[in-house]
C-alpha cells in the first residue's frame, strides 16, 4: 500500500518540483532576461556622427554614465532618448541620423553596464539615472522643458513614460511600448505568479494616466514580443492627446528609421500647430 501511495505521489511531486524550479529560475535570472547589454561603444564621430558630442554623468552611487548629444536646428525640439534592452547607443545610429536629418537635437543615455557606462542595471537605478539625465539637459545644457520630447524605445518606454508623468515637457514618444514588463513576462510564463516574482518593474500602464503632454505611439502590428494590443491599451488610458501609428507587417525589431522619422515629423508638426493655436 505504501508503495502504491508513493507511486501515485511521484508525478505530482515531480511537477511541483519543476514548478518551483521554474519560479526560482525566473526570480534569480530575471535581470538576464530583461537587460541584454553590449559593453564598449565606439566614438560617434567614427560611426559617421561627426558633430555628436560625448558626455558623462556622475551618479550619486559612484557610477559614470555616457551620453551622446547633438544640438537642434533653430526652433526644433531636443529628443531625450532612452533605448531598448539590447545593444547600446552604437546600435541606434540610423535613428540618430534620422533625428539629425530632420533638424532635431538629441541626448541619448547608455544605461549602466551598456556601452561605456559603468555599473549594473536595475530598474530603480535606471529610473534615477533618467531623472538625472533630464535634469542635466534642462539645468546644465539649458534646454527649456517646453522644447523637450521624451522618447522611449521598447524597454526605454517605461523610463520615458514615468519621467513624463513626473515632469512637464513638450511631448512623449513611445516606440514599441509594453503595458508592463510583468504583462510581457506572463506571455511566456503564464503559469507562474509573475507579479510576485519580478523585482525589476517597468510599467507604462501605471503611469500613462498621469502624463499630460501629447503622446505619439509607434508600434508594429506584427510585434510578437509586445503585441499591438498593449500599445492600444496604453493609448486608451492616456488622458492627453494621443497620435498612433500602427504599422502593418512590422515586427518588434523591423521598424525602420524612415518610418520613425516620418511619424515623428508629423507629430512635431502637430505640436507646433498646437502652440500656434495657443493650446
């Protein structure tokens, strides 16, 4: 009888052990899933961006962060740019060229552990670093908040949205946003209590309701990492004016700099028209 009971229990116990192991893997290695940095970055001049400057930020906890910056043409906005979870600033050269070709200035930060920035990324640290970057742009670089666009790409949308909920700027641009990292993780780990396991939390859906600036959302309709429904949900929760561009046949990593530039140009035009109308 005892042997039979043990035999009946063997499978449930094995499944329980596998479940606990999977939960432990997600909890322990979540940073490896979220952050995929490439260390070391070439000088932007060697990559064809001759007039782009390299700057450094010193954090309160002793890290040194690299950022790239370029001045706008007169009357144009400056884009404060937060990139996605993989690579570093070197891998966004086509996007930066698009900004420059249209006369927009930009300031782009490499996160901790990315490019030539020191340290290791955590959600709390990255949010603090985003605040430090914006303060540097307004206070040290003397760029008025009224001419700043906060721009988030993929992972960076969480940084840009939260920052826009805290500070008054000209507008917010979200490229391939997610509702939350927890929602994205549930797609692959739907059978685990993801909300309880994740300590690295980024969320657009929790902060978009506090954003008063106009918002542009650019998202591929074939995005399998963050389905377009996530972008649509974010748009529905924004209390301010939202412009959306849902691109047919475009996946998460397929968006071209040309598409970005065209929709960004239209958005900047809408902002300028709104200022002229006294909105």
